[in-house]
């Protein structure tokens, strides 16, 4: 059984595919728009909680990596003020 559900996060809404793993009696959840993101849940409610957390952590890690990759002289907008880093 598969279900496509929309999950609201602090970074927007994401379509998530919930697939029942009959052997394990739990759900495998993927997010098609975030390649490689996979999590699990005991049931739909638990899966929603787990995938919301996984999405938010995934996006935060991408943002952190982008900040780490910035070079001196790049311009960053912080609180609507431009500063040089």
C-alpha cells in the first residue's frame, strides 16, 4: 500500500510517499523532491513526525554546508543589512 501525503514543515510543504513494508509492519517514507531522503515510521502518525523532522534537518544541513562553502568577500544579507564576510 502506498500513500502520497503533504507534510507541512517550517520550510514549506512537501509531498511524501508512505509505503507499507508488510514484512516489518512499518512505513518507509521518501520525499521525491529531496533526493536520497528516506525515513521510517511505526504507523502513519509516527511517519509524519519522523519525515517532518528529517526534512527540516536535511534542509538545515544543506544551508549549513552552503555557509561553510562561502568565500571571503562573499556578501551575506543578515537582518536586511549587507555585511562582508
